[in-house]
């Protein structure tokens, strides 16, 4: 080290400059990994059902689509599910209702969209079925069940959004005369606020980042991605970390690339990532001893 540094002043200066450039890069990287709490969708939506207009209902649907509904986790431009935001879903619903292989019970666009959310496997869009199911089983979760758990009113709001976003008529009715306990949109908004706080346990992080929408982990089940209860028997800690930060570096056998979101490195705090990685790395030991 010494001889190199002292060979000539220019080299030392260059090294110092490279070193501070490196430091700047490191800090930029760290800054990007730090909590992005303000950036997150923490809209507090106080919904007064009495005063709710159709515009308000549609915008609630839009919020739910990318928030509590976790629809954009899969319905995006990555190609593993139809890119709903770019598609006229009313036209598509009509097309699929007229498809000779359609065997569902819906006769209207709104019923088709509702059926797609509540019984996804009734009609599976060609090429989008669960791997190996020959398009008979949909990888889409049932949206009124855990972990997504949209209420009936929220499902109607999402349908209204899917109809309105391309200028089509909204056919679902505004919610009316619901008892306060069923005025769920407000509760959903509160959940969104909670979701923006840094997670304090691995379980909170799994739900905050919707890992449970796609993975069986910590007592929830989903078949979209590899189950994570025994992940530690397949991957070491560094590999687990990499598969979260850079999902496409290695694709799990039997699964497709392009499903797992690519932005966790930006969205998770360092401590949230540690919670998740430590939890997953400890799973094998726990499952071998019969624990959860
Ligand atoms: C884990 C991934 C995933 C999530 C989350 C998800 N979907 Fe899907 N969805 C899919 C896939 C894959 C398909 C295509 C296969 C099929 O037809 O079921 C699909 C199909 C659909 C269809 C039918 C599309 C068509 O062309 O007929 C609708 C409508 C839909 N989803 C709406 C939603 C809404 C609304 C949400 C959020 C409340 C949502 N999805 C959440 C994966 C997902
Ligand atoms: C929209 C669906 C989806 C979401 C949300 C999702 N994943 Fe994944 N994940 C996948 C799929 C599909 C794979 C397999 C393909 C691959 O390796 O990229 C995968 C792979 C992984 C793997 C590697 C598994 C193995 O056996 O190699 C880990 C670890 C993982 N995910 C953790 C997470 C964590 C932690 C979260 C939440 C912070 C999360 N995933 C969110 C779909 C998802």
C-alpha cells in the first residue's frame, strides 16, 4: 500500500478523488435504502358515504387498485398478468364473455369483472394460468379473502374504477345506507396509513409489502411464488437477501421471472430487510424442530 501511495503526488490526489467519489456513491445508495415513508401511499381518505359522488367512488377504486387491493403487484407492465391500467377492461370483458371457452355465470361486464376477482379460475386468460395448469388454474388470489380482503363495497369501487378509467359508463351503484361498521373504505384507508409505517416484525413486513399475496409464509398461503417456509433449506442468507433485492438475478426453479416486484430495494428500510431476511433464514431450523 505505502509504496503505491507515495510514488507520486498525482496518484495520491487521484486516489483521494476516487475515494470521495466512492463515498458519495455509497451515501447515495444508503439514502436510497433509507425509509421512504413520506413517499408511500398514505392517503387518509375519510369517506362519508352519504356525500359520496361517483367520482369519489371511482377514485377510491383507483386507490384500492394500487393500495390495499395489491392489484398492481401483478397487473403491471412486467407481463405476468394482463396490464389492466393499459387495457380497456370493458371491451376485454365483452370479448371474454363471448369466448366459447367461457363457462362462468356472468352476463354483464360488471359481473364478469366481479367474477374475475372472486373466482379467478372460472375463466383464465390464455397464457396466464398457473404454471403447469394448462390455463385451468389462475394464479390470481381471491380478493375478498386473506390476505387482500376487499369488502363488497371496495370491490364495487374497483369495478367502477376499471370501467371509468377508459371513459366507459360506470354500471355499479354507489353504496347506500350501509351501517357504520360496513363503511369499510375508511377502515381500508386507515390500513393504508398503518402500512406506511416501518414494520417492526417480519410478519408486519410480509403484510406491508404484500409478500403474502404471492408466497406461503408465516401462516398464510399463496401459490404464485415459491413457498418461503422452508426457504432456508434452499438458500443461504446472502442468497435470500439477493432474491429480494434483485429478483431476476436468479429465478427459482419452476417459476417465471417478471412476477416478483423489482422495487423492494427502494421501498424497504434496512431494518425491514434485515427482519425479513433473518426470519426467512431461521425458518428451516424452526420447521425442522416442528415449530412454525
Ligand atoms: C398475484 C397476482 C395478482 C393479483 C394480486 C391480482 N391479480 Fe388479477 N389476475 C392475475 C392474473 C395472472 C390474471 C390472468 C389469469 C386469469 O384470467 O385469472 C388475472 C386476471 C384478472 C382479471 C381478468 C382479466 C381478463 O382479461 O379477463 C381481472 C379483471 C383482474 N385480474 C383484476 C384484478 C384486481 C382488480 C386485482 C386487485 C384487487 C387483482 N386482479 C389482483 C394476477 C393477479
Ligand atoms: C407479485 C408476486 C410476488 C410478490 C408480491 C413477492 N414475490 Fe417473491 N417471488 C415471486 C415469484 C414468482 C418468485 C419466483 C421467481 C423468481 O425467483 O424471481 C419469487 C421469489 C422469491 C424468493 C426466492 C425464492 C426461491 O425459492 O428461490 C424470495 C426469497 C422471495 N421471493 C421473497 C419475497 C419477499 C420477502 C417478498 C415481500 C417483500 C416477496 N417475495 C414478494 C413473486 C412475488
